[in-house]
C-alpha cells in the first residue's frame, strides 16, 4: 500500500490486523524487508491494526530532495491520516527519536512507546565526535557507503573495531550498504542528544502524550541510563526494563508490554 506525504513523496506501508491503529517506526538502516518491527507487527495484529512502513529513502518509499527532519514527521502524519485518526505510536532506536520528535511537533498520538533511543547523556561511553554528522554526510555524498556504515557502527553505535571489521562478512552487509545514504537522516534526530550531557532544559516539552520508555536489561549501560533519564524529562512518561533483552529486542518479550500500554 502507499500514501503520499505533504511534499508528494510516496510512502510505502503494510497494514495487518484489526483494532486500534498502531504505527511502528524503524531505526537506522532498516525497512520492512529487514526489520525487527515486521515480526512484532505479526504479534500485535491479534489486537491492533498495525502499520509498518518504509521510511523515506528506504525500501519502496520515495526520497524527494532536499531532506529535512520535518519531512519525516510529515510522513508519519500522512500515515496517521491513512489510518483514519489518532494512532498509537512505537519507535525503536533512532526511530524512537523520530517518533518522539513527531509528537513534540504536534502529531496527534493516543499513546507513545519508545524502545532505547540511542542518546548519550553521561560519561558511561564516549560521545559522538564533534564532526560526526558532517563526516557521515561527506561519506554519503562521495558514495562511500561501506565507509559510512562502518563509521556509524564505530562512532554512532560504539561497536568495537574488530566487530565492525567482521560485519562485511555478514549476509546483511549488502542490505546495510544499500540504505547507508539515509544515515544522516537518523543523525538529524539523535546527534543533538549524543554529546554525553544531560538533556537540555525544555527538551520535548510539547510531548505531553502518555509515554512509556523501555530498555533491555542486558543492553549497554549508557543506553539504559539514557532511557531512564528520558522518562524523567518527559511530561507524562513511565519507564520499564525488559529482563534479558538487548537493543535487538525480541517481539515475544516486547509485544505483551505494548499490548498492555496501548490498550
């Protein structure tokens, strides 16, 4: 299925299930064909009408230049209109940052759930470099897709150099490179909050929707610290830890929590 965003960009989506509308937002380098949100949608479809979509520049969606973060918020607004009314919204990783920014900008959402937005709010890991966004943009502009993915994994995600070097042997490496041009899109939502400092006063003051911030009990400490801090900053937020889960959360662990919160 397809809807058009405010600037005319086609946004491809899948609808499954029956019940109140839930929209799932992917993180970096993901789209419907390779997303942890796709199996999650299958589980949630027992109770909800679930919308998964390809963020602009990915999968079957278009990518009208020039890019601006506001365009992705408009994409979500178009999906909400396609759903026929207020939605429940879930985002994972940088997709959680996008979902939060959309609600802060005024998108009407019944409830908002966020899984591990990759913010860095203290000294528990190094912050991103001062030229992080510029470097990503330069690598993408030069069509150095593999280098862009490696740089993101090292400086953005914080993976060890050895782990990043081995990624080129993974079956998914080609798919990661294919979406590398969208890495600056994710950086637009997360980089201002990856500086190793507490959230600036007034951050997301407009996000008054009831919100649940979730992290995994086996995730790295820096991202868990950020989740707790975010729940404290948002006007109407709670916090939940899923025991035994990592940043790649299992649908069977997450779905019951979302079903309870969204019902």
